[in-house]
C-alpha cells in the first residue's frame, strides 16, 4: 500500500505489530521475541527495560531495520517493512534513523568533528553541507569547544555526546540507543537523557532506548517492560 504524504505524516514513526523473532532451528530454536507490539509516536522518549535476554536488543535491531521479524509486521512511518527491499531499508536507515551504542563506537584516531563528519559521509550527506551539519550537531550536544579532541581526550559522557551528535547530524526522525548510559556514572547518564529530552522537545525526534537503570526510567515519557519476548502489562505511560 502506498500512503499519501499526509497519511504517512500522521502515522506513528514506528508501529510494531505482534512481532516474533526466532533464531536457530530445531532443538536450538530461540524465541527472542514472541508477539511484541509497540507504537512509537512522533516526539516521544521511550525506555525499554527487561532482564538480560528478554529481547530488548532484538527489538531495537528490528526497529532500526537491521533485522527482520520472523512473524508479525513493523511499519516505518506507515510503510510495511515486509514490503521494502533491503536497499529501501538501507536508504531509510541512513536518512531517517540514528543509532547509538553502549560502547560509543567512535573511531579512536579521529576527532569528535571527524567522527561526526564520517557519519555524515556514510549517511550520504552532500560534501558541501557536512561541515555545517557536523558543527551544528556538536554544538547541540554542548561540544562546540571540544570538537577537535579525540575520544581518548574526552570523558565517557563527552564521548557518548559525540556519538549522539553523529547519530543526529543527518537529522533523523528516530534515534535508537542500546544501553546508552550503561558505561556512564549517574550524573553523565542524566546529562545524556537531558540531550535526548531536548531533541524530543525542540526537534520532535523520537527516541527509544534500552536501560536497566531505574533512575533513567524516571526521566522518560514511557517505560515498556519486555518479558520473555513480549511487551508486559506493567508498561508505564507518563504522557
Ligand atoms: N543472533 C542470535 N542467534 C541466536 N540467539 C540469539 C541471537 N540474538 C539474540 N539471541 C537470543 O535471543 C534472546 C534475546 O536476546 P537479546 O540480545 O535481544 O536480549 P536483551 O534483552 O537485549 O539482553 P541484554 O540485556 O543482556 O543485552 C536471548 O536468549 C539471546 O541469547
């Protein structure tokens, strides 16, 4: 189904419907997700919690079109993922999604600016725009004065803010962050959530993150608990 521009703009950013993901075969079959459903609206800050192995990373990978459901459907701004080619998914990921990892995943011998600029190259941003976009993103996360430092010369919080700048520089609609505060102390973790909060508030970006930290769960709009591959009934909505 092709949605009109208006219908696509009204659709949730992500609509995960009854998604199951099975790894392996026969006796080695693992149900990482078993009918998980979740809708992500524009401008929401959402945390996924759950014990180790409950399926958080698997769900995040499917949300980021890095993986596909075995059963069920995911709609990306109204587009049915199962009807998109790998190339269409790659294009969508590059343009519309920003990914952030627990371990920052920065290139160690490049400065913060060069790391963000490299991300823009990979996202296919035109060369003429890259300097301005990289500086804008680094200023947004409060690193205007530190952008020519390398990761090893920065604190963990500054490194994660560099990774956020890299994820937002191409102006995606959705940020997916797998345990973005796990390597940070509570003060730096809170600063990272404040950056996400500002992204949601000022740019209308949606953020979905995974966390084990109850303090982080207190700072987001919605908390959804994954239990054995399903979104549990104790999900908390604050908005
Ligand atoms: N590629 C894979 N092949 C086989 N099993 C997998 C694969 N990826 C994940 N699993 C299994 O699926 C289940 C869910 O894993 P997942 O990584 O999504 O959990 P998680 O909630 O993110 O865990 P953690 O909090 O430890 O990161 C686990 O039992 C895991 O071992």
